[in-house]
């Protein structure tokens, strides 16, 4: 049975923030600007990767267009996300409750540093997280390098932590570190895909996630 985690590491998009729809819309807009075919399913499937890695997956035959497409995507996302996205209902009290119980919190995300800092400021949650890592300043998921860096900063082992994410990239990253993980099915990837990476739990809502974390974050749990 899993012991009480000292640190909960969250993915951002699709796990804490209801931003999947806007990411997909911005990717479709950017692809259309260059007359490149792209489906919503394909766009959603790369959420969790760093942007350069996502561009390489989505547009393998157009390497010369990846930087321009990425730039259009970023401009569209920022222009439309300030009023169109926010934390999932229930996430703010979940984070506040964990923080007040002394559970350490971190973020490991495929967002850029500028993008993460912007949404942390908009959400007012920046002070809740002890450490954050972004794909652009380390290595994209599913490489576990960003988790390794979080371990170095916090002085913890993988077994003292739990990774919470909505994508196969989150759970594979944790699996490669032998770190427990929790898959959330209300984001990008469905339960059967997440289950392949052997999470300790799968939850279908923020309420279920809060209940699971509440149970396992109690100091008196044996």
C-alpha cells in the first residue's frame, strides 16, 4: 500500500487547468494558417509534450514551418486564453487544502516558462508550489529529466512523491522514475490508455482526485 506522499507533482494543462479545448483550437488555427491538415484528435493527443516536440509529431514533413506554426499557435493561445480558460472547479480548494496540511506541491509541465508563469499569476496559485519545471528549460515528457530536477531541488526520492497527470506522457515519465502516479481521465487521454502505465489510481473527476489525495495525505495514515 502506498504511503503518505511528501510531495504531489501536478501536470498543468488538462489536470489543473481546463485548457485542452483552447490548446486544440489554437493548434487548429495555426495549422490552417499554413494550409496544413490537422484533426482535433491529433492536436489533443500531443498535449503534454513540449511545443517543439509537439510540432515535430504533428508536422513531420514540414520542418521549415514548425517555428512559424508554433509562433502563430502561441499568439492565438495567449489572445484567447485570458477569458476562455481557468482552473477546473474544485482545484483551488484542493491545492489550498494540501498546502495547509503541509504537503509539498510542484508542477511538471510541457508549457513554456513564460506560459506557466502567466497562468500561475492569473490563477493566483504561484505561492502554493515549491518548485516548477517546464519542458523548455529541461527535457520534454516522457523523459523523466524534469522529475529528476524536482527531486534534486526538494531532496526527496521518487517513492516519497506522486505524479498527477492526464496524459500518457505524464504517467510514462513517472513510470520511468519508479514514481507512483495518479491518472485523471477528465483531461486528454482516456482511462484505458492511462492504465497501461500502471498508475496507483485512476480518477474521473476533480472531486475523486481530491478524495484520493485527502485520504493519502493525512499525517495519521498508516
